[in-house]
């Protein structure tokens, strides 16, 4: 979607890709547990997918009693494939938002909110591939934009990220052993 010699995105191409993704949402985006309504059930499924939790896929593929070994292997393979597809879609959405196209940025901001992105980035159970895709999405949709995003202006990122368990000391308080 970029002119290689100038390293510029082509807004026309980005618009065509976004329009196609939205028009074919049910066939292209929905299977990857991506929505533009922040549906809690879909968000839970998306996070389970990104964490590698495959239990829901076993029943989705119709394996019966006594087929747990095959079901587990098939579900894990399907989960890996779906997770990779999900990450590639997130990367594609980020590519569409490159170049400060305000319309596309605002469309993408309805797909993932800042707290949803932060949840993926700080989760220790989410792999680096997914985190990279979400960081790229965050960069092009919220940070490197044509104008300041209202969602970013109202987000309290410091407090939100410091309250997660990955932070070594979320509430430092006074030092019990001063020197």
C-alpha cells in the first residue's frame, strides 16, 4: 500500500482495503474475533485466542467422546492459525491507518479501544507476535495521527498500565529500608 520510492502510503489503496474489510466484515474480520462494538463476549474470545486457550475450539470442530487427543492437537493447530490470521489482520488495519488518514484512523479506533490494546500489551500470556501487531496498531491509529485523538486525550495510561501485575511494584509507597 506504499509507494516504495517515496515511502508514502497511498490513501486511495488504504481506503479500498478498509472499505472491503468493512463490507465483508462477517467473512473476514468476525472469524478472527475482531469487532467494532467492543462486545465483551467477543473481547473475551479474542483474549482467549491471544493467550492460546484452545478449549472453545475443541467443541467448535465437532470432536466427540474419546477423540480428545485428536481434538486437542487439531484445536491447538486451528488456534495457532487463527491467532496468526488475527495478528495479520491487526497489522493490515495498522497499515491502512498509516499516513494520517483521519477517516481510517477513526474507523480503526472503533475496532480496538486503548484499554483493549493495553490489555493485550501487558498480558504475560500473550505472545510477542500479537503484542507487536497491537503496538503497531496503537502507533498508527492513536499516536502517529493527523490530529490528537480524543480517546488518547482522555486515557489515563500511567495509572492503567501501572496497575497491571507485570509492573514490578504497582504501589511503591514509602521505602521501608531507607539508606
